[in-house]
């Protein structure tokens, strides 16, 4: 579906306000610092990405799954559903919506088990604990919390259109594309329309490649203030990455994370 | 999953059975599930609603696609999804729509019966034109959003009964069936794709691998012809359908019997069709030398110099590249000639068609089509399709007498491979594994100009 973004549920319901986002996260942020919270989301974005690649999904499907994941926790505490369960559920739902085809339940579970064991053993010492029935149950909660808004617009297409306008710049496209992928580790997909994220990513790519497209940017009819905000989000992610060793820190972070209680609280 | 979270969401969740009365009010059933005519229990309005309980449990891919697309689509001629109910206990999915009292399958059936009994039906002169115009309008909206219907047929074209939207066309069940392009996955993983062949474009029957807008247009042409004549134009016995093969000899034979055998100059790319060699082997041009759409429609009293015929001919062009688009079709002189199309297809006159009947649970698996008035009808025992019969057909798929089969692999070929991937991150030392990212820069979407002609509506 390549419909009109301005009439989409994405624009009308899911471009969130920064203050609302902070308010919704109050509960989790009373336990975790801002940075710890972000590191947990980076970890699970990586997990979704790895799962998706293992399942040979297109990047569009992986990006959609990541946005579902972030949307759920934009409205709910991490304690409501274990992110280790929600992550594969997002992949499962996104692959159906994006017409990739249904991933069989057994393949999904097996892939989760292998990925946890082979690639994320530094985070989880135990094997992947969930089964098909957990995923199916979780899927209903996910769909409900997304308010059935399943079509997600991504920055990839607007990025290609922008590059087509600039002219054949393969290197620039390649780099900007990767910045868009990285942006999924920030909150920008919850806060800004995808075409602005595309412009922000392109801006970063231009700086890295020392390409002067100032006049081209000046002609774009966009709110440059917003673009600068997006750039700041992504650049601060890169800053964080410089000093952050996920392999070393993640176990402690996951231990500190608020968790579901399967029994009624007394 | 957190216990308190479950308790809290359960207490907030609206249940379909608490909000709506629908017991005993089933009006349709089929492979898609069950449709009920429903009313609000609290009486906050007295409108009728259609409640569709999706077949099976959980979220099948077609249910997902249906919810995802309908959540975004909004057009007067496209069915409007009001709300989704998820019933966690039995894992059933319910969709709430406005209720449409009529559909073209029932309307055409009514006309056929009247014709057989030599009883005239009083309908406004421009009704067929109004129906076609609104079908095109709805399809144009879907096409400009790159949603292909893929299964257009009379049963999927609903018409609103008495009420604020009286006589308005609503296209239902779009885009949810899909063609699987490669036998990469076991059949069990896929949703069964259920089809009738009468509305299938010739390129699909010759093995075309992808659905296109032109395929929807062909189906609209078939529906238009059926509205004009009350006969399915490409009616065909469908007993020997090979489920795994798109090529269908009898259906092609029927098309050529009406249209004549396509000339190479009229459809140059026919040579590139996967099943072209089979076509050459199985068919002789000379057998169809006396056939043409002009003659067929003339037999049904549609004159070859009429504007309706001219438009029909453009909708039913064999070469998909030459077939008219919905946008151009809406500007056709046919729609500018009196009587002009009206928003209420009944143009304010009394609606001659009966309301939908309630179905009882007893005739659930009704295998016969005993109430059916169509000739040459075939039974419903579709191969591999489990022989599901459909009744009612509100918001449903094919009409009761269209034979359905599961189509496992009509394309027979592989999906075009996406170009090689881009790397994942711009960070030079990646904190997460390198990935393969596919993108397809050549994947151009059409820019829609949204041109519409102004039509004075009554």
C-alpha cells in the first residue's frame, strides 16, 4: 500500500509528542535511567534485526516489526510483556502484513532459539523460553495495542525519491540508507514523519561524505528545525555507541529491567 | 506476560456479544467466515451493521491484510471497516462494517429469474451505468493506493439498501487473496487462495505471474457485460480445474468463443506468456473465426454502435497493456450521455430486490444449489478446496454457484530477485551483526493525478 501518508493511521495516530512519550515512560524511567532505557531498546532492535535476517526477511519487514515494538512500549511499560516475547511476535505480525508470507510457528520458535543461543548468549544464558502459544496470545495484545494500525510508512521510499532528485549518487544513497537503518535504534520513528527522517539521514550522510548540498537542502520545503532534531537524535546514538560495550553491560541492564509478574500481585 | 496487565486490558476490552445483537441473524457464510446482520444492544442507533466473523482462529494472513488495508482505506465506494473485535478466549476475529442489503450476485440472479418468468423488473434506465461508474470510482481509488482487488466478481460488489447511503456501491473483499509466486513454502503455511475463473483475465489463464491493475479491469468488464445481459459473459463449466496450474483450457475456450482468437498484432506480448506454447498446441484459430464480441453482445441486444458497447470493448481488451485504466474509463462518453449516472443507483425509485434472508445453521453445509436459477450450474465440490459452499455472500467471495478451487501456485515461477543488499549500519564498527538489506530502487509507484470528471448526480 502506497497510499497517502497524510491520511494514514501512521500520521494521524502514531506521530507522537515528545512530552507524551516521556509521560508514558514514567513507570519504567523510575527504575531505569534514560540511557539505560535506550540501551535496552537498542538491544532489542538488534535482536529483531538479527531474527529478521535469519528468517531472510526484507528490511522493510524488519523495520515495520521494529516500529510495532517501539509503538507497543510507547504506550506500555516493559513490565507488561517481556520484550523477548514481543520481539518475535512483532516479526510474526509484520511478515503477514507486508505480504512476505506467514512464517511457520515452528520455524519462528526454532530461529528464536538458535539466535538466542548463538548470537545473544552474552545476554541470555538460558534458552529461549517461549512457545507458539505464547506468540499467538501475545499477537492479539500487540494488535490491540497498535489499535489495528498495521501499515507503517518507512523512510526508505522517500529517501529513494530524494536521491533521484539529487542525481545518481550511489555512495550517498548507500550511506543514507544505513543511517535510516540506524535511526530505528532511536525514538525518531515515533516522533517524526518518515520523509523527515529520510531528509535527516541524508543530511548526516552528506556531512560524513563532505558533500555540499546546502543549496539543495535549502530548496526543500521542510521544517529544518525538525530535521536538526532528528539529526541530533541519530548523532547522539553514534556518540553512545562509541563508549558502549553491549556485550559487557547488557546482562545487568536486563536484570534491572521491570519484568512481568505472571501471578496476581498481592 | 504480566498478570495485572492481562486483567486490566480484559476489563477494558469491549466484547462483540455485549455490544451487538446478531444471534440467529446470519446472512452469509463461506470460506471467508460468517456474516451476521447486527444491531447495537444499547439502542444508541438503530442502524443495521454487518458483523463478519473471520473463519478459523487467530490472525491468518488474509485477516491481517484485510485489517491492515481497511484500516487505511476510506472511499464512498469501498466498504468501510468500523471496528475490529478480538475475542481472546476463543481467538476469533470479528470485523464490523456498515450493512449492505444487496450485492450484484443477488441483483443479477433476480433479473435472470424475472427474465425466465417473463416478468419485467422495473429499474431506472441508468442503473447499470451508475453501478459501473461507482465500481470504477472505487477501483480507481484502490488502484491509486496501489491496492489490487484480485478477486472482483458480482458477489463482491455490494449495494446499500434504504438509508443515508441508499443505492451506493461498496466494493468488498479487496486485496486479501494473494498469489504466491514460488513454491518456496509448503502449502500448509499459506492461506488457501480461493478463486472462480469466470472473471479471470486471459493473461492469468496463460500463466501471468503477477496481478496487475489490468486484471481488475478485465473483471470489471466481465461484470459490466453481465449487468447488461444478466448472463455471465465467460460462463464456463469448471470441472477439470488443475489446482496447481493457472492454465485452464475450457475457460480460455469460452473466452475465445465470445471474443474470437486473439490476433498477434492485437496482443504482441502473447508470445511471451508462459503458457503460450500450450495455447498453440491446444487451440486452432480457425475454430473461432466466426466469433467476436460484437456478435455476442448483438445477440444480447446490445448494439455495436452504442456507447455502452464501445466502453465494454475497451474494458475487455485481450492485451492487458492496451486495456483501459479506471481513470480513463471514468471519462468515457458513455458516462456523459443521458441518462447520467446517479449516486443512488436506484435513482430514488423503489428497490425491486428482496432483502437478504437469514440462514439457519441447519443448512450449514448445503451442498446443493437448489435455489439457484443459473443454467449449467456446477456443484460446489471444488478440488482441494474442501467443497465449501457459500450462501448469502454478503461481504463474501464468490457467488454460490461459482466453483472454487484452491490455487496453490498459479505463477509457476520465481519472484524477481531484489538487487543485492545494502549494509546495515553507518557505524564502521558495528555493535550488531552485519546484515543483508534488500531494497529495490526500480520499484516505481505510479503517480496518480486524481483527475475526476464532474458528473451531475441526481
